[in-house]
């Protein structure tokens, strides 16, 4: 177990599972399929009904099809379960609004703009967000092949800040000098 042991006894109360599977297609495109479930180990009464132990309140799917520039060319959402049945399921087709969005800087903002709040589903938005970073992992080999194109991962996390030692070592062309802080 990578975390330290818990400091006291505890009882399971909820499980959220998110999985993303990436596929390189024979037509040169990429499919990413995401699946999100929320379930409780004991029966749970909701506003609409009572769920049996282990029965998902949320079970949602999203498939994003991307080209080699990580631009979404097709998007399909589906819900097997949502707490308000047909009302929840009705928003799934709206995830086609993601077509044309590039999974790069600004991707999360695009999800919020197109599908935020009442324009989408909180859980499908969370799934779409997770799928963005999974797309970068799946497509790493095709997206980082040209030395003239700055890898999207630079300045995308602490370890790959342009002024850091990893970029200086592995991507020296894109390294920047550390800035000094005059107030330090």
C-alpha cells in the first residue's frame, strides 16, 4: 500500500471508479473510452428511489475520437445509470459539442464553457477531464516526434516546468533560465 496505514478503524462508504482505455485505430485516429461509476456498499436512499448495495447511482460512458493533433473529431456519451433516470440520460448526446476541441492547453476550460453547469453533467465533465490527460499518455509517441514542436507536457506540471532540470536535460531546446525572485 503506497499510503501509510490509516490511523483508526474505518468503514467503506462509497466507491468511485474511473477507467480510461485508449485505442489506436487502423484509420489513423484514436478512440478513448472512459467509464465512471459511483456505488455504495449498503443500500442508499436517493430522492428518486432506493439503490441496492453495490448498484451504481452513476454509470456513465464517454468515447472521444481524436486525430493525431489531439483534436476531437467525434464524441459520444452514454449513461446506463443516473440518479434522475431519463433526465440525466438526456444530456449525453450534448457531448458531441466537444468536436473540434483540441486536448491541449485550455481543454478543461473548453469543457466548462461548452458543458458547464446546466449545459452538461458534472460526472461526464469529470470523466472528460480525466480522459484528456489519458489522451496525452496514449498519444505521446505521435505528439512528440518533431523537435520543432514544443511538447505539450512542458509547463504542464511541476516536474516539467521549462525552468526545471528535467526540461534542461531531456528537452534542452525548450528550457528557459530560472527566474530569480527579487523579493526572496
